[in-house]
């Protein structure tokens, strides 16, 4: 996800403070129960919490041993979560094998992890912020060395941005630290900050051993494919490129609740192949699409694949009616009362014989064909019964994913440089309708997202979309009129260029935008959303031509490079928005050589005030004031209309009913040691 090559007039997006983004190329992956609940996954899996849905039972009801295979999108390019190529699979592996000092709960709040910490608190604010971590004295690496200040110090130095020998993707937070040292008491670490830092709980998670972080070569290259020691309930056994799998095994040196599974395997399986992989036993856990989720649910609803008996009886009645019709036709060959000669009687008898033989042959063929069809249907029903029987062994867990999709408006595009045009686009959108295109097929309540910084159900979430002002066609039209774009009959480009249509034009030039979307089957749900947006914009006279581009290069060659007017992509949700959102919305800055420093603000829309508010929030240690600053920043983001949050992505996870402790986690950090087979 590197930026476009730097050069005159080009953007420069250095790998610093990277908040990983992914293009949403599969459209979507709950109803009932209280948000944030944890449910036992019995039955068809139509229920679940909108924040999470996890098959959860007590550890005492689970047995120790066995394995589980988890389907993922791709093999991790690196096992180092702080490198540029790290992805969700990297994070999953790190969560199972490395220390996480603060886990995230279902409401997106950081929680102290007692496996590693006895306490962690701010012990001083003046003259400088000081945090003291009291470590669990039993915490140690799998080589027997205690986890301590040396590990904290090495990671801080590797990630604070001062040593360019380290290829780290981000330094936010670590660059606010002034020093790391042993604490005043045993098993304590003291971290002193050069400036106040509200998101200090984000630091040192995951924590890598100093054997990785105290050497640039091991950090840059060694940790891409191996982790020498473990500090979690699992340890790395093997990375198999041929099988596209990463195998973890129980860490016997782990001091906490032991991992229930002997082995946990992450295997890359394309989404279109996951139902087959679940059925043939190659996968036990996998995120799937709505169609596969519905198949599993229907299996639990009692569908067995057989045609109803009444349907078969109707076929039999149809055959009887056809036989009667043929009999009537035969009778009609000789009109009643006709006087026929001998030759005529002979010819008639011969014709009837021929037709009789033809009918017999036809009837034999029809009966044979019908029997073949019935046999084929019986075989299909048998196979379908077997498939449904296997599907009944899985449950689908449904929740909102820890990620959201936005419409990005490229502020460097000539037409979109005018904020009034961006307002018009934002106001023309029916965001609830767009959310419905994704949430309804996934069995989720339809909820458009109202914040750039937090997601639905997250602590501190507030819908600030009213900062856009009045929405709807009239409001969008007024903004376009004010910007000088008038309705005019012109021959518009895009999907429907055949005839002149009323579109907005200015100085004789129509308002036509290039809407870039990924091609291919996985991108179809996203293209459906794009087409709906284009229809909404057409209502106010804006032409948004859909341009399908290669899926593999969609993000780098178009979004990052700024080769678009409109685009759809998603960002992961975060428990630390003041830190993680700053590079996403930073005002682009000119740098020597004619380059434009955009960080990760691919819309190229930003303001000094938004930067100021996020910086203030990152330094505000009072939680209430911190939230106020974030909401003010979010309101300004809505008003800038560079990116329009649309909906939180769905998460549909199929799990083998023999397993518990796993499902759709939403924002919550999984406890991998609690995944196990039912007794």
C-alpha cells in the first residue's frame, strides 16, 4: 500500500503512522439480543449481537486437545505487526503468540490484560506524564526469560522514528515517549512522555521480544517469517507457503489459562471456496458471504432439498391429461357419420397404425426421459440431503465488523476542489438506503454510520452527520446552483451516453465524475453500492461514470495515486481514534521538490483546524474533554465532505458447532486460549 513514486507534482505518502486500509471488494458479509452480548451458537445462527456473536461456554465444558483451522484471506506477508505489509492475519497471529497489554472489549474500550499486567496507571502529569506498568511476575518468554523493561526499551527505540535503520510502518505514540526504564519496584516499568499522550494504552501491544526489536536486521527481515520466542498461549510452529498456512501450537511455557487446542492453523482460502472447504472438513472457522450464510441457516430451518410430494403428483396428473388428449385426438381422426370407401378405410387404418407407432415411441421416450429426470432429481436430493446434513454442523455468527466503508471524494479533482460540490454529493446520498444494500442481505439491522472516528456501539460514538446541514435532493440542488453548476441538456458521458440528458454544466462543461471500482466477481457487491450512488447523483444532475479497474491494483494505482474522482474503500475501526485517524485526515502539505505530503489522506481534503483538534485530543488526558474534541473534529470532517462514512461492514463467521470461544468478535480482542472443542 505504498504511495505513488515521488516526483514533481506527485503525492508523497511515507510509511509513517500507517493505519491499514483495505479496499472492500466483497460486499458483505444481528438481529436480536442485546448489543455486545456473547451467545452460545446453537442452531442456525440467525441470531447474535450487533456488536459481536461468539459461541461461548465455560472452559470446564470444553476439552483439552484437538485442532482448528481458520480460513483467512491471504498468507501474511510479514509476522511483524509494525511493518508496512502487515494485515489482519498478521494481527491474528500476533494476538495468539505475543503479549497484548491492553485488550479491546466489544465496545471498543481498552481493558487491562491481567495475564501480563497487575496494573498500569498514570502516576504523574506534571512536569511530564509518567506511566508505571506493574508486570505479572510470572510473565516470561518461551525461552524462559522474563518479560521486562529491556523489551519495552528495545521496542520503543525501534518504533520511535529516530533510527532509520528500522523499517517501521508507524511511530505514533512511541515518538511521544521520552524514556523507558525499570520501575521503582520489582517487575515494574516506568515510561516518561515528552508530551501528554492520551492513547498511551495503545503502546507495547503487541510486545515483541528484545531479540527481535534490538536489531534492525531481525526486525526488518527475520520477523517477517519467524518469531524466535513466544509470549502468548500459542507459539509459532510453521509457515508453509506451499499449503498457504501458518500453524500455531500450544505454548507449554505459558503461565495463564492454557490453550485448549493443541494446534491452531490459519489457512488462506478464497471466499468463493470457503463453503466447500467447510463441508469437506478443511476449515472449521471462516468468514463467509450472505448466500453461504443463508444456506447454513436454511439447513437448520428444515429444508431437505426434496421436491414436495404435491409437485410430483401434479406431474403425474399432467401425464394423465396428455394421454387423454392423445386419445381424443385419435377419435377425432374419423368424423362421426362419415361414409368411407374400402381404399379410404385401408389408408385410414394404415395412417392410424403409423401414428399409433409414433405415439408409442414418443410415449416410451417421454416415460424414459421422465424416469431419467426423476432419477437425477432423486440423486440431487440425496446429495442435497448430505450437504444440508453437513451444513447443520455449522453456525453463522453475525455482527458489525470492526471496519467501515466510506465514499471518498478526491479534492484534487478540478470539480471536487469546490466544497459546495462535495456538499451537494454528500447531501444527495440516501445513506440508509446504501447501508440497506449491505446490511439486509447479511441479516443485520440497517444502520448508516454517523462518525468518521468511531463505529456503532463503540464507547463515545456520536452521530455527527447533521454537520452536513440539510440533506436531500433540494439541498444538493441548491449547493450546485450556488457553485454555478446549472442544469443543461448535454450529451453526458458515462454509463448512459446515448442521448442528451439534463446534467449540471458550467462554462459549457458537464459535471462528469469518474467513479472507480474494482472489477471481478468479488467486487460486484461494492459495484452495486457504486451504481446506487451514481443513480442518486444523477437525480441532481451529476454524472458518475463507473470505471471498473483491476482488483489487485485498485488501491495502489487508483486510490493512493489519486487516479479517481469517487471511490469506495474501507478503514478498520480503532479504539484510539485521536492517534490512528490523524494520518487519515491530515491536511496535505507541500514539501520540497513539488511533492504533496498526504500521509494516508487519499481524499486530499483537510484543514488546519481538523489537524489541531485531533492533536489536542491526542494530548488530552481528561476523558470527557478528549471525547468533546473528537466530536468537534468529526463534525468538521463531515463539513469538509472529503469522505462520507456510509456503513459499518458486516461480519458473518461460520464456525463448526463442535467449537466454542470463537465467532464474529467485532472490535473485541479474541482470547485464543479459550477456543476449544465441546466435551
